[in-house]
C-alpha cells in the first residue's frame, strides 16, 4: 500500500504545473513493488532554447535511506547518467552516516499491474566510455543489439553470450543518445539473463 501512496503523491505533485511534470518510463512487469524508508530524487526534462537539459532536485535526499530516482523518460542517457554518477558518488563516499542496507532504485510505471514499480541499480558502476577489453554487448538507440559488432536477436542474446564469451567479462554498453525510457526496459530485460561473467560496470558512449 505504501508504494501505491507514493505513486499518488508523485502524480499529484507533478500535475500541478507544466514545469514540474515528470513522465516516468513504462514497462510491462514489476521488479520491486514496495520500497520503504525512502528519499525521492527527481531529474526533470528541461528545454532551454534548442538544448535539452537534465535538472536534478535532491532536496529531500537522506543518505541513510533508500533512494528512489524519478527520471523523465524523455531524457537521453548522455544527460542522465552523469547526474546519476554524481549521486552515487555522494552516497558511496559518505562515511559518518553510511547505511550499508540502503539501496538505490529507478522508478517506473508498470503498465500491466497499474502500479509504481522499481528496479535496483545500487551495484552498477557507470563509465562514460567504451570498455577496453572483454565481450561488449551494445544496445543502440534504435533497439539493435550488437555483440562485438555482430547483430544478435534479443531472444538469442543469452545463449550467444554463454557460447561466445569464453569466460571473459561481459560488459553491457548503451548508446549515449538512447532515451531513459528504453534504458529502463533494457534493464528489466537484462535481469532475465543469468551469466556469472556479466560485469556490474555499464558503459555509456
């Protein structure tokens, strides 16, 4: 019930004026349905002239709580991920009030269950560059998947990785111009792939 109330507050707060709207990503399943002891953080979609901007509001963030990042689905990763990295760094470097159990989540709307849902990313380490070694699984902005530059069908990806990684680290990489909406759906899809050599580093370029 608490996650449902949080969703109502989110909608209410951002429906009061156009400048405060956040359009959440949508997916067809729920990964995590309830998060308690949370701090909401917002990354807004802004337009200034011909430029798109990501504006962060973390006024209510408390280091010892679970952080919920509510990010506008229209923002590209090249703008979102640097801001996420700054937030992660702040939390990871905290020493005095550190809470080892506190997690970080992205929020999204489950279009089937009609509820607010969350996907964890606490252990993800982002890099704004290409990996220098290993197996590169690249998701482009047009939903094409390339494994070391070879196009692979989405349904074949898990088997292909297992058959061709040769015990090398597997790195998920993303087009820097991909919209956050697409990224969240890929994050959910990636959770279905089980392979011990998949790295917790993600590369954006």
